[in-house]
């Protein structure tokens, strides 16, 4: 689901079942929809089943392993191999 902006750089590999979620409901008022952009840098690699939450930036050449939940920024050249949450 995307109501916010999603920017994907060049030569990005995105595997099956990846979710890029640029919006979310306010936990206190379901009528309010908040939108934050997602940015994916050049040459990033996003593994199967990854979920990227609103407002996240994934840097250039970053690798996100399968089934990870990305809740914060991945800097350039980062590697994550197992699921993480903030």
C-alpha cells in the first residue's frame, strides 16, 4: 500500500513478497492516515519477504536479508541478515 512517496534508485534488486509501506493509521484515531516517504538507494538489494515501514531510507549498496522488518535507516553499504525491529 502506498499513499506516500516511494523513491527507488537505479539497479535495485527487490525480491518477491516485499512490502513497501509508506503510510500508516494513527494509533489513537483510525480516521487519520499518516504518510512518510521511503527512499531506496542505488544498487540496494532487498531480500524476499522484507517489510519496509514508513519514513525509512535504505542507502546505496545496502543489503537487507530475507524476512527483515526495516524500521530505521540503513546506511550505505549496510548488511542485515536476520529480522530486526526497533
